[in-house]
C-alpha cells in the first residue's frame, strides 16, 4: 500500500530528491554553496558581464558571477570533484590540492574577495576588480 501511495504522489516528493542534481551528469552538482554553477547559467562573456555589473554598483553580483564561473570552469573543464555541500573554504582547499600554483592563488584571491563582499558586506576598491579580471583571463579564460 505504501509503495502505491509513493508512486501516486511522486510528483510531490520527487523534485526534492533531484534538487541540486545535474541530470545530464549526475556526478557533478548544479549548485555549490547555493550558487548555480551550470555552464548554461553563465553569460557568454563572463568578465565583460562582471565589469558591467561592477560599474553599475552591483559589486556583490559581479563577484558572485566571477566566483560561480570559476567554480563552473573548475568543475566542468578541470573535473575537480566538488560536492554540493562544500563550503568556500573546502572548495579553496580542493583547488589548492589539485591546481597549479597560479590558478590556486587566483581562485584564493577571488574566493576571499567574494567572502568579504558577500558575508562581511565590505565594498572593495575598483582596483580589486581589475586584478580579479586579469587573474580570470590567465586562469579561467578558456571558459566557454
């Protein structure tokens, strides 16, 4: 009887089981730390979009975009084994273990900037964005 009820009510509970799952590649999550990291969720030109957000006073959104895109690149292009429940610090540790020094440094700088803006609500100088965009091109620029 319970099995029949579960089958009949699956439309109500099934989406909860799939939340955060990537159905195209079940080994890779769609979200990390609550951020959408699916490649199709990102704009064509991530740095230009981030710069535009920043210049319109949306620092948090600009840093979120750069951070999400870096995670997406590392997850989908470099096959880093992120899991949905990992924190920013755990993602940083994984990048430090598996990536070249420059990519690791760039990701750490981006992650720390994201944390300062998102959680500490600090406004960062424009020079910080320029540095992050430079880092982006050298470490994550092949992101499509």
